[in-house]
C-alpha cells in the first residue's frame, strides 16, 4: 500500500513513521520549503508519551526535553496552592515532558528520514484529489500526479484537504482568550512548571523546556483588540505580567524579543473524518485550545491508531471508519474540556475548584488506553 500524507507537522510526520513501520509506504508533502515549527515549546502529557514510545521515539523526546512531575498552581504571591499530577504510563519514564517545538520537529524529521518507506517532499502541496474507488489520484503543485491507496490530510487547522473532501465541515470556533508566548534562558531556581492565576485578569505559565531554556505563556480575555506590531509586544507583555508575584518578574526581565500573540480557536469535525480513501487527522480534524496541553498529543495518538487500523488488513474504508470510531470521543473530550476551561477563565464559576476538577477528570480519562 502507498499513502500520500499532506502536511509535515507533528500529525503528518508521525503518521508517515507509523504507516511505514506498518508496511505502508508514505510520502509526506509539506508546503513550506523547510521544517518551520510555529511557536516555542509545548508539553506532552502521559498518553502522548506512551504513543511516542510505541513509535520508538520516547527516549529522544525525554533526552531533548525537560522532565516534569506536576503543574504547580501558585497563588499570586508564588505559594503553591494546588498540584496537577498525572501518573507515568511507561514505567521508568516521566509523566510529562515539555520540549522546544524545534527540538520535537528535529526528532520527528530525523526519525522520518531513518524510516524505510517514509519520505518528505518540501515546497509541495496538493491541488486536486480524484477518488477512483480503488485508488486516489492526487495532483501536486510540482506538476506530478501520485496514485495512492490512501490520502491523509494532516494539514492543520486551515486544512486544504478538509475543504476538498469534507467541505460541509463547520468553521473553527473562536475561544474567548488571547495567548502570548515568549522564550527566556532558564534561571537555575526555575526548575518546575509554575502556573499563576489572577482570575479574569489572566494566567501565566512558566515552563522549563530544556536545561537552559524555558517559555512563558500568558492567557488573557480577548478584548477584540488587534494584534500588536512585533516591536511593541515585549513591553506590552511585561506590563501585563507586572501584577504577578513569585518568579514572574525575574522571568519577565529575561524574556527575549520573540513574543507571539494570537487568538485561540477550536474545531471538532463531526464524524466520519474520512470520505472514500481520504482521512483527516490532527488539527485538520480536531483543533483544541492549549488548556490541557493535548493538541500535539492527540495528533500523535491519531497516527498510531490509523496505522493500527490499516495494519489489520481489511478494506481501507473499514479501517478509516474504525479509526474515527476509536478517536472521536477522546478528541471531543480534549476539545470540549479545553473550551470550557477557557470560558471559565474569562467568566469564573461560583465554585473555583470546578476548573481543577474538570481538568483532573479529563487528564485521568485520557490516561486510559486508546
Ligand atoms: C498557543 C498554543 C499552544 C499549544 N500548546 C500545546 C501543548 O503544550 N501541547 C500540545 O500537545 N499541543 C499544544 N498546542 C496544539 C498543537 O500546536 C497542535 O495541536 C499541533 O501543532 C497540531 O499538529 P498538526 O500536525 O495536526 O498541525 P500543524 O502543527 O498545524 O501542522 C500542519 C502542517 O501542514 C502544513 N500545511 C498546511 N497546509 C498545507 C497544504 N495545503 N499542503 C501541504 N502542507 C500544508 C503546515 O505548514 C504544517 O507544517 C498548542 C497550540 C497553540 C495554538
């Protein structure tokens, strides 16, 4: 079997690796000219680490990332008031790891290059898909046509493949918050994930991602204001961080001028996620806000499950149906939980413990086998 994977992000690269390991040749087309991960760092929870283990990639991620055992929720003065703890699912490894996006893309790119039967073509996209029933003809922007058994749309929130095969899918829903992110060198005493909460004024996360690096995120209600020009973002972010205590002022002083400021959106494409021989995975099928840090996680899990279902040897159509059946409720849990947490951060419920309860329940459910 041969597959065409559109999009070379975390979903597309892990899909190619998983498919090739299952004996299905995979060609990834990525429209960027090189590997260009967006953002600074990300967290991988226990279940995505289990999925990376299944792909033989966990050791590299642990080596190049930063091991965590909890998210420490701090009062404005820095006192730890609550710890979000999950259990490791692979014995002897951490329960979650934070890592630079560049480092993760490097690990996935190296693994793809080393996997027989998987390859990536940069600067290339797809212009048309014709499903003949027994195969799909895919016209590419380099003028070639690939005839494949399966097309995997892993081209993110604004997926072109989704528009081609499931044009009736809903548009993304805006979340009520804006996120700011910036990097800094890690001071030795900032050695754990710290989260400071000032209620509707905003929340700050400080996340070590390597021995010498951390990233900071700041979530605030979306007041509809336009994004600031790049040169104004660092002073504006520092001003917003001024009311926070603990180590926030120390880290704010170290932030680099690479501040990203963006609105958040969510999307859950209704079932099924395939039409004929073309299937959507990752953000193309389900985009989540980052509130439980699971977007890349469910993308990697998708890849493992897709390869498992195709490896059963039944028809492609049956495999794709089984794929969505196994994935839908789990991805819905991530998307809906994250959106609810976002809504509560802007408009807090009377019982402030509901937030921790909901994220704890979701992380517990997601620790179950998938
Ligand atoms: C602020 C923020 C923080 C986040 N933090 C976390 C976190 O801590 N943990 C976590 O697990 N997740 C996190 N996420 C979510 C995570 O970034 C996404 O879920 C993840 O990147 C999805 O991977 P993907 O491969 O499906 O899509 P993408 O990462 O969007 O990759 C899509 C790829 O397809 C390419 N592409 C697009 N269109 C085409 C086309 N037509 N042809 C060819 N190629 C194309 C793109 O260039 C890109 O390389 C966060 C997201 C945001 C916004």
